[in-house]
C-alpha cells in the first residue's frame, strides 16, 4: 500500500500489542515490513502539535499515541485513518473512521 505512513510512536504501540500477544520479534518484523509503511520519526513539530491537541481531545479520552497519529496526519495534510469512533467527534475533516 504505497503512501502509507506511521509515527514511530504508533509503530512502537503496534509492536507492543503484538509482543503482548506472544508474537515473536521476527514475526512482528515480517508483519510490519509486509505493510510497506514508512515510519516517520516523532519530532519537535509533531510533539508541539500533539501537545496542543491535548485540550481538544482530553474529553474524548485520546492518548499520546492517538495525538501522535493525529499530529503526523495534520503535519502531512493527509487522511488520518482510525478505527476509534471517538475521533469522528473531534471535528477534524481529515479523520476517517474505517470501521
């Protein structure tokens, strides 16, 4: 899937979920490499944006990882895909709930 990106913060979250489920490291790497995601470093620009999103998202229960994802999408001006229906209530046009 060309053009798909993930924040390094969210990459770490995916690795943690798979590891918690008992998936071995080699399999985790195969899974993630098979997705052809470009991993983007979490930098100062995203850190600032994620922090500034806190007041608007706090009441919706969004975590730092959630805000990191939003900050990356907003900084790139791209669609932000999520399965979390709470994100649809944020009023951010680029958020797309996919299930």
